[in-house]
C-alpha cells in the first residue's frame, strides 16, 4: 500500500515538474520573438508589421483554439492579420513553410502579405489540430 502511494507521488512530481519546465521554456522563447513573421527561403512573400489595422475581410480571429473564419479569400497583395483572443499563445504556420508568424501571445496580432496566388493551408504550431486556409486569387 505504501509503495503505491510513493509511486503516485513520484508520478505527480514528474508531471508537475515537466509542466513547469515546458511552460517556462515556452514563455522565455516568446520573449525573444519579433512582431514580424519569418519568411521561408525561396518563397515570394512579404511579411508585414503587426501594427496595421486589418480590414474586416482580411482579419482572422483566434479564439477557443480555432481560427475564425477557418477559410478566408483575399487578393494578391492583400495582408491577412491574425489576432489572438485566446488564453494562450498561438501561431499561423503555413503547411508548406511559405509563412510563419511564430507564437504570439493573447492580445497580440501578426500579419502577412500574400504576393502569390494559391491556396495556403496553415495550422498552429503549438496546437496542430487548429487548421485554417487562405485562398489568394
């Protein structure tokens, strides 16, 4: 009986310690992030500052671990702005590597200008089940 209690305590300590390590590492990496998404090598794309005010048609909200709208259609040269209204950090990371906002905190926004027509599927790097699509005409 005592050995089961000790094993249980050890498991709880490991889980709590791992969680503290993960969250402290995640928070320190967020402090080093810039407000401009990275550009993958060889892609014809132009990241923009997050200080732009998006038009309603080019805005994607992140809330409840989902992108809304999940699919957005824009024109070549348009900028899409993702705003994090959730309780944790998220990203908008292209499946093909053409854009990546990096993780950004609740209350922050990140933008990306699409210079090339196509369909861009993306996800959140921290929560891969979160998916979205940008269609560029």
